[in-house]
C-alpha cells in the first residue's frame, strides 16, 4: 500500500437470521368437548372415537365383523349375572380418551351409568379384521394404561381369540407406555374363563360362529 493512502475497510452486511418458527400445534379435545360435538350432530353417520384427545375415524363395518360382534355380544348376554352387565358399542371414559369398544363387561347395573360413562371395565373385547394391527398395538396399550385387567381380541383373520392380561407400565415403544405381560391365543375348540368370573366358560366357537 502506498504511503499516505488511507486504507478503507469494507464491512460485510450482516445476514439477518430468520426468526424461529413455532412448531405446528395440534388441538386436542377433552371428552366433554368431544361429546358436545357429537350432540351437535358433527359425527352423524360416522364411527369415531376420542383417543388421547384426537378424534379418530374408524374403518367401515364389514359383514363378517358385524356378525362377529353379534355372536360375541350374544354369548355374553346369555351368561350375564346381576353384578355385571354387557355394553355394546358404548363409550368408556379413560382419562383423555373415549374409546368405543365393540363389547365391554362393566360392573353394576346399566342404571349406574345414567349420568356418566364407565371409567373402567372388567373386560374389553374388540372384534378385529381390518383393524387387527391397530387393536393389537394402540388399543392394547390404551387399555393397559387405563388398568383394564383383561382385554380380548376376537380375531376374525386367524379364527382365534387373543387374551391379554396383567397390564404393566412403563413399556417402552408402546403407544401409551403400557402393555399386557401375559398373552395367550385360544383356538376354536377351546374355552376361555374371564378373570372376574373364573367359573364361567366362554367357548371360542360361540364368539366366532355363534351358539344354537
């Protein structure tokens, strides 16, 4: 640089960093809000459940599924006793979820639930064909997290009944951090005795093929 020449420094324009964007927020419904929307007719002619605050649309009802649910409900209605009763396609209030199991055995009389849905069940039963994987994973974990002692899947695909018992938590990798420790599969020629009524036998064939 020549003597006497004043060196000029060029300042680099500073880049403005973009402001951090807020993450996408999901709106979660409470069970009371969910029921209010149902009363307004928002879900007319739709099969929906509230799972962990989110409204989930269930798959359409196929003919085999419909028959399986009828057989299962009928088998339990035949065996009902005064200290418990059978609910079909009726909600359970499980924390921030309101699933609608195909069949649920709940304690007490129907009139005990005039003002509120049951918050537990002795046994929950789902009929599964296209929903089999969902029932084995998300629904299984949901019911285990709620402390439901026993969960059955009437498996129309493999023609058996899957019996889940002994809910435990934590359970890493599950939808609701809970699962059942004991799982057993019962074939057509076997019978299952529920935990809450060990002397009662329910033939698997009655759930899948009906009774005379």
